[in-house]
């Protein structure tokens, strides 16, 4: 008779939990997934997938101007929010069924309910208690109420509200920073809202390299989005069915009347997870894990948003971390490779930054060599009018090892894959410089950027 | 006094010649480029760049249907050929100036005229004779008259005619095979022509892996292009201002009346190049070179279409070969990496095949492991309605080394860069399987295909 009900219990059926469960089952484990809401988690139900579609739609709106330059003329362009949301609901419904199918195919037990840790190796779900050799916590993140409003002020919303909206607000105020909010800004603007976007920092995506973030800011402003850097909210109140927002920056105050205020701050779902039962601190910002996704409690793993600061809340970290956790739980010894971390904004232009920024590389003690190639000098870039596009490489000057690769422009998120492989495979500038990429592609600029870092760009003026 | 007029003379100022000249100059060479027509060659003037734009425009036409599904509605869509060609002329003019600037910046002498080899180390241009330590031949390829018509039959055209057309033919017959003709088929169809496309082989892109080429054929047919495999032209004649074409396949004859017949057959420009003066055969199909781009004559290199069969006429082989030739000419010892060769069709869906096909890998003696992941199971693929998309990997079963990677779908040509790096860096299936690519991207399916080849796909049903 087995000592435990399951070899592995995964608490949370989102992007991380599902990947962990499938991998553990592939390795022969008897696996359970505990989920009280929708399978697929934030990513599939309220994040990457619906917003991926919204950004695709807004990308198409943005492409109409380029088409006109090329003789493809569309008259009478309109945007229809309900058609967009209808397709989104169908898509998400189809994907949820897919996840259900994956669990069945891999003989994974789906337990409906909210899972709470109940001491080492035990998970309580309602009145039931299950035991497992290993437990993987994957409960993700949750919304944080904005600090600047007391209680619930109608009109102050997060991105969930956009997924069920009947119409979009006429004038929107966005407050915060990070790729998700930048994406929302562009979607709202392209679908007809007037957008004012304020952030406390000096720049959007302030942690990324300057050439990337300045080009993004310039592009968004050119598209008609108002950006207010170094700005704080002093007060929000209701005024004639609108929100009156009092903004303060160093040298001025501003008063805005808007229909909606959008923020998207999130934090790890640590409360009510029962981790005190094994001596872990549920008031922490997130759960600390090592590169094997182990908490400091033996046999207890954590993955995804639950074990990451907000700027590392990405579905691909969750699913990859899930696979690493599952492999370790089933007796292998594998590690998560943090060196290839990709941060993405699915805007037009897209932004994708892989590995270390220049600052991080310097702080890590590297003597840094940088190279870049603008997409405005790339033949396909010229065709696609990529005036704000750029590929930028951060490398170690001594051995030429690639440390970071940054992309802004069309297909940046797909090109980022080359950056991931280059860093993962420990490619050098010399190796990238001799890669033979197809012509004409935007990716060719990665090779040119590597040559630029070596002081021998071929096509740069 | 220097022994020669130049260290390196490059005969031909196309994609290959320009890259070779710049690289040789970077390495300290006194360099001349000989060109009698336009700088930039076929690629920039009549190939990749103008057709890159035409395909981008036809891609936008194709995206309008997806937009409609997502609530982005255009009430009227028209295509305007003259606007397209106007932008193309501006773009090509701008790029030609850019090449001129590159030559000046690198202090490269541009000699206007037709260069002919005149014995070892000598190039004749008109009445002038120049000497050089090394010579790089880069004269590219030229049109081959179709075998099935005697002399010049009006209405039988190649792709050059499309670049100056006032209007597009109402009904077009395309004959031949290969990515360029597939691209032309889609452009014509999207811009309003009726297209019938016949080829002698059993399949379009018949040398590529079956799952890729069958999906391409299915997509093109669904878009309204008529494909006639295993078909030969028996006769072409003028009939009432149209072309009457008599087609024959194994079991039937067919008669078509069309406005234009398009073929795009090309061969290396070996004639009138003076290579007999050093004992080389100008009647060969192309000039043979080793992996250092050296002909069998010391100090004489050849690059690009001049040294390749037609199915290897790609601008990126020319420019990369040019850099390799220049480095060797200037005393380095570098080799062209044929293992990462990419073949691309910029259609919608795009096709990009890197490295070995399954058949080539088997013929090379590998025990082959294959894995694939359809884009219809990829979250972004679902959003983008990539029902015909696929990523397919060919690997060596024993060590898991990646030998080939094939993509069909949106952004295939950009994703191909990952295939190039994987093969160049000698990545294994295990290494690809643990790459952490951003979500949602189509590129994620490369990782899933690697897992599939290892028998452990996570998300495939």
C-alpha cells in the first residue's frame, strides 16, 4: 500500500501548476492538482491569452496605416469590442477544455476546492486531507488594492474589468508601470479611448536599457498616448459621475477628469495557503525558493508568481519553473536558468529583453561591451517602417559572452528566442556575428549588433 | 610601390559583393568593386526588397479577415498597385544611396563597367586592366529563357515585369517551383489576379519535409490558388490577345487561356566573365568553390548565386559567403557553415526550413528522431488562427543533436533564427527542451517540438 495518497500534489491549476503536474505524471508520479476556480489560471483566463488577443487586434488596427502606404486601403475602419470579447470567450473556453484533456490524458486527479497546506506533506481541501511525498505550491498572484484610494471607489478598476466591459471608457487614466499596463494603454487607445498614463518613475519600463525604453515612450507618445513620468496620485474623488484625480509631480499639480482609473498591481497569493503550518511566513512579499524551486522546507516546492517579485510575474517563468519543480520532486536534479529571463511587452512596437541589462551586467562585475543595430537600417525594417526598432546586445568584453539581448520592434518577442538560446548556449559575440540568418528578416539585426559590439558592423553608416 | 592596383577586386556589387568589399576594407584591404548596373544587385533592386514589400502588402490583405474575427472591421478594402510600386521605388532608391554611402565610408573604389577576368589576378573593365592580389567573383545569376517557348512570346514574363506593371494580369499561369514563384502566386492572388500554378514535381517546395509542404499547399489552395502538380507545358501560343497553354499531366490534357505566363528560372552568370582565361569552364551550371569560397584557382574566390545551384540562390548565402571570402582573401582562415542553411518563402503562412531535411539526415547516415508541434495547439497560434502552422525538428537520435528545424506559419522566418543558432551551437534536444521562451509566442512550439522528439511533449493532446 502506498505511504501517501499521491506522489505529488500541485496546489493551483494555472500555467505553472499544469506544467508541473503533467511533467510529474510523465515521470511516473501519481499526481493531483487542486484548483478552486478555472483551470489555466490568470494567464489563460484573464492574462496572456485574452490580452494577447486584444493586443493582436490593436496591432491590426495599427497596421492599417502601413497598409495604406503600400496601396492596401481600408475604408471605414471600426472596432467592435463585443466581437472581440466573444471570440476571446470562445478561445478561453476551448483552451480550458484542452487543459482538462491534458489532465485526463496524463491520469492526473483534479481536486476541486481551495488547497491549504496542513503541515509537511499534507494538503487540506475543505474537510478532506490528502497526503503526498512532495507538494508544489502554485497559487499565483492576486490583485493589490491601490494605496491611493480608500476602500472601493467605483471607476477604479484593474484589467479584469476590461474583459467583461460592454463599452470602453471614453477617457482613461492609467497609473503604475510595467509591461502589462503599457499593453493596456495601447489597446485602449487603439480601440478609441483617450489615454493618460502616469508613473512615479522617470521612465516606462524603467528597469530596462535606456535605448529600448526611450524608443517605446517615443512610439507610444507618437500614437497619441499622454505619458506623465515622475508623477504621483495625490487624491481621487468622484465628481459628476467621473473621477477627479489630483496628480503631483516635482514641479506641478494637475487635475484630471476621467471615466476610469486603471491599475494592475499584484502580489503573491501567500495568505490563506497554510504555509505557517510548516513554519513559513505568510506575510512575506513572496515565497523564497532556490534554483531547484525548493522552499526551505524539504519536499515543498513553489513556482510562478507565488515565488517571484511582481516584475518577474511571467507565465513562462511559471511553466518552466513548474517543469523544474516536477523533475526535482520526482528525483531528478534540475535547475531553473535565471540567466535567460525574458521580459516582454506585446505592444506595437513590441519590447523583449533577455538576460541582463547593461546595469545588471556592470553590477555583476563584468566589463561590458555593447553593440546595437537599428531596424531603420534593416531592409525588412525599412519595408515595415520600423523607425523606432532596435536590437541591442550586452556582452562581456573579455570573452565576448552574450549576457543580454534587447529588442524593440515588430516580432521582438519571437526574436527574443535567439537571445535565449544564445545566452543559454553561452554563445560569444564572434559566434553570433557569423550566424547566417535568412534575408530579409528583422533578426539579421541581431547579427549586425554582434558585429557592432566587435567594432565591425557591415551595414551601419 | 604596391605590387597591385588593389588588394581585392570584387566583381559585382550585389548583396554578396558589397558585404565582401566592406569586410575586406575593414581588414585593411585596398578594395575595388566593379558594377555595371545598380548597386545592391538582384536582391535589392528586383528581388528580396521589392518582393519583400509586395509580400508584406499581401500579408496585410490576408490579415483583414483575422481582424474581422477580432472586431476590427474594414468596410472596403482596395489594392492600389501604383501606390505599392511608388513606395518600392523610393525604398530601393534610398537603399542604393545607402550602399553608395557604405562604399565611401569604407574607402572602397567603385569602378563602373562590366568586369571580366583576364588571367590570374587581373580584371578587365572596358579598355582598362586592373590587378589585384585576390579577386572575388560575385556576378550573381540571370534569367533563363523557358524551354517550352521558342524565342520571345509576348505575355511570357518573369518577376521583373511585375515591378513595373501598370496593372496586374486578370488571369495568370505560373509554371515552375520554388519559394520565389510561390510568393508571386500569393501576391498576384491577393492583389486580384486569378492564379493557376503548375509544376512538374509532385509537390510545391518538393525538397522540403512533407508536413511543411503539404500544409503550404493546403493553405494556398484554401486562399483560392489552383495548384496543378505533376504537370508539364506541352505548347504555348497566342490566341486572341491571350496565351493559350496546353498542359499535360500523366492522365489528362488541359487547355488554359490566360493573360500572362510567369516563370522565374535563373542560372549563374558564368558567361562573358572571362573565367576561361584561368582555365575554368564557363559552360558549367555554376562555379564550384570550397567552404572557404575559393575556386580551384589560387587567389580567386566566388560567392552567391554564381557558385550555387538555383535552389541555393539566397541573398543571405551571398552576403555571408562574401564575408567568408573577404576574410580568407585578407589572410584569415574562415569557413562557410552549410549546416545552418535556411530556405524561406515569405508567404502567408511563411515557410522557413533550416539545416537538413529528414531525407538528407537519413542519407547522411543519421538515425533520425523527429518531433513536431502544431501552432494550432499553441496559445498565440490559436489567437492568430494558425491552423496550418507547424514546427518540426529533425535530430540525431543517438546524441540528440539538432540537424534541421522547419517552420510554417506566421513569423517563421524570424523563428528560423533559433534553428540557425541551435544547429550552429550544436544544441541537443535536451537543451532546446529546457529553453525558456516568452509566453505567448509561436516560438514556444519549438521547445514543445523538442520535447515531442524526446517523447515528452507537455501540451500536445
